[in-house]
């Protein structure tokens, strides 16, 4: 155990890994700062480049973008009240009022310290919790895996229950995309429409790159998201004295980091909920409640620690059960599977060095992103002035060439364009695109587990009711569906009774 | 006042199109999926696609109903205008893919970026010359030189060399 940890430690500090995670963090901070892009676009654009790398280097690069994006998102939220990533909107509640009072340094110090603390706390929880969960999951068979995956997708769909029908439709569409091509188990052709190109199926990379890379940049072309480019900072680096002052709120920092990790652990909840929940808890427990919303560094710490704890939190179900908690970790799952590594409880036994490398890499990513922003605060803040439309056009062409390069197939680039159109339409309409991605990523896993479960039960799903873990998970699934729906119906009735 | 997405006929139309598409695939699935293998149905290749298409169909039912009985719903996307600029850039992107085959990576990238930058209003002379040149050089160096990715010989060159 200790030996593997040390091997992982050394691997994390190898030159290639350090370069990879620093570059990933840099890209993450940049796309996080630019409103309208975000870590997802950064990850999918870099995805094609990772196929020539060993898995630990590839994952460090993408995790750098994942975590760095949340760091960067706080900058425009504090300076311009324009969140770089959606969850940073909570940071702007107190960050922007502080900027208006001429205390931008205090707000940024608190936000960045929150991001750093939340990130580190969540990695430490991940290091402790992942082996425990993996130990429990080691006794899982196909029926348990199937019910866990089923529970995961239900959680994601129910997170968008105001658009339940649309969520179900997109989940189904994602599942269906995963069935196109030659079936790996029976070698039968499915929905290839007589074409050779379709036999390889619809790869997850062009789908994700199309939906988010092309779709999001088409939106950026259409809408000028930045409202202002007026950035004012008193100095080019972060003020260290302000950092020390922000450390006064260490209890809020730790509490928010823990909240964010556990929110990230649940599929479908996302970083916005983590930010809101951490902020709300901090507000309720703070002796200076009245300052929240009018500009307090404590609010910035709480929201940023909450949202930056999500990436490591989402890694817990991904590494131990193979269930991604959100679209970003779904892309990471894709990287694992493309490299022939299948996350699950055995991963910690089979690939202990890789997992240890990931833990230390995540810690280093937090250090790298934090250090970059401390030293180059003003240059990074100036990135918001780069025209979004210019970037969008460049990202499109890089995405297209990148996607072609993965398999040297123009068909994949065509799929990415088609998915880009679909992504653009869905994103503009505000449909829950994340359910579509979850469907694509989990489709093959769920199909295989379903087949194995049915084989064990000789064609009957009653086997699920003979296994205690499955029964518990099914009860949880039913409650996940029923409780919010009943509560929503009650609220709707109550509102209907109220006089207009 | 902007209507909610639930009151939008555009949203319902998309939901209905997905639902009808799923229904068509559901009906045609026995012919579109090779089921000649020896596996029983529960281990075979058809079960999961039927479930997925059933999910799409089930999810689209409310949209289908609302499309038929619109009530106070009206045609509405998101209130942010027609996607004219995005459509133009998209056409350029499709032409860029064709251009990769006909003219090769370098010329296609240069032309796409110059035209697309003009379309999105980033049309200062410096941007329209420098950005395409810089990006083309970077892409060529990374993909062709460093990663050694194979690109098809441009049809134009084949035409003149044959």
C-alpha cells in the first residue's frame, strides 16, 4: 500500500506529468475565466491530443482543465459579476460588492484561497473514502453494478425533473447512440444503414466534442456574452496580506470543502448546488450573517471551496463504481475506457500506482492553479478582453482537426459537426444536455450489465430482488423518483390554493 | 414577457420529432438490427435498443400532446434572435471539412479562418491575416510534424500530378 503510494508520488512528480498538469491547469484557468467556454470545452478540445499519451499523463492533463476551470471561473465573477463557470455566480454575490468597494484583492484572495482549500480537502477525502467504497463494491456482481448505474442515471434525470420528459428523451437518445455499430458481444450490426463508416459506431469523443466544443462555440459566435471589458486591479499579483486575512475563515473553508465533496459525490447534483449549499450553510452559521450579499470574503470562500471540491468528489463514484457524477467526469471515464482501463472496485487493486498518481496529481493541480493565479493575476484577468467570437472560430477549427486526428476518419469530424448542431439547439433551448452525455457514456456499461444480470437470472430480472444490495438500491431509486415528485405536486397544489 | 420553455411550441416540435423518429426506428428495428445470432432475446442485440427507443418515445409523449393541443403555447426558441450568424459559420465549417479533402489542411484552415472571422465581425486586417496564419502554422506543426497524423493528399494536387 505504502509502496504504491510512493510510486504514485514519484510518478506524479515526473517531468512529463508535471508539464501535463501545469499545462492542463493553465488551459483550465483560461477557459474558466472566459465566460461562455468553461472546463468542458477545454477538456473536449484537448481530448484528441491525449490519445498519444499514457493514461496517467492524459488524465493529469484533463484533470488540470477540470479543476483549473473552477479556479478561473471566480475571476470574472468577482471583477465583472459575470461568472466564468455557472457555479461561480454564487461567488459574485459577495465578490462583486467587494470589488465595487475597492476591495477586489480581498475578494479574489478569499475566492482563490477557497478554491485551493476546497480542492485540497476534497482530494484528501477522496484518498480516504475511495478505498472504503471500493472495499464495499468489491463484493458487487453484475446485478449490483446494473442497479448502481440505474440509480445513477435516475439521480441525474431527477436533478432535471422540471424537464423530466426532455431528460428521459435525451438519456434514451444517448443510450441509443451507444448501440449504433457492431455490437461487441454478439458481433451483430445495429443501425449501420448499410454503411461501412457506421460499423465502428458513434465514438464518444466526436459526440462530446460536437455537443460541447462545437455547440458551445456556435453559441459564443451568436451571442456576445461579455457585457463589459472594464477590468481594474490595483496590482499585478495577489496581495499576500489579504490571503492571511482570509485564513480567519478557516472553519468555513473546511466545512464548505466537505459539503462540496459530498455534493460532488452524488451523480447529477453538480457544482452549482455545491456552491449554493456551502454559501447558504456559511451564511446561517456565520456571526456576521448581515454582511452576506453586501460583500464579505467569507461568502467568496464558502462558494469557491464548495464548487472546487466537486471534481474530486465526482471522482469517488467514478473510480470506485465506474459511474460518472457529471458530464466532465463522463469524459474522464471515456479516457479510462479508451485506454483499456475500466473504473470499478478492482481498479484500486489492479492499478494502485495509477490511482495514487491521480491523487497526487490532483493535489499538485490545485497548487499549480493557485500559484499561477497568485503570480499572474492581472495577466489572467486581462484574458476576458480577448474577443469571444475570435476564440470560438479558432476552437472550432482546432476541434475539427483534432477529432479527425484521433482515428484519421473524416466521418468522425462529420459526426462532431452533426452533434454540434444538436448541441447548439439543445443548449439554446436549455435542455439537459448532461443526460445525453451520461447516456452515451453509460450506455455500453448498462447494456453489458443488463445482459449479464439477465443471463444470471435466465431471462428474469427477479434476481435483483434476491440480492440485498440491489433491493436497497432499488428502494433508494424509487424514493429518489417518488419523494421529489410528491413534494412538487404538494407545492403546486398549495400554490394553486393561494389567492392570486 | 418571454414564455417559459414548457409553453414553447418549438420545444414541443423538437420533442415530437425525436419521439416520431424513435417510433420509426422502433418499428424498423427488427430489420435494422442483425438478430440472426444464436443468442436468446434477453442476451441478444435487440433488447437494449428497444428499451432506449422506448425511453425516447415515452419522454416525448408530453411534447406530442402539447404540440397537438397547444393551448397558450407559441413558437419560441429562447428570445435571443434567429441563429443567422451561427448558421453561416456552420456552413463554413461543413465546407472546411470538404476543403480538407480537396485543398488540404493548410489552405482550408487559412480560408476557413479568414472567412469565419469576417462573418463574426472580427474583420480588422491584422486579425484576418495574423490569426489564420498563426493557427495554420501551429496546427500543421502539431498534427503533421509532431503527431505525424496522416492527411489525405489533396484532390487538387492529385489532379495536377496525374
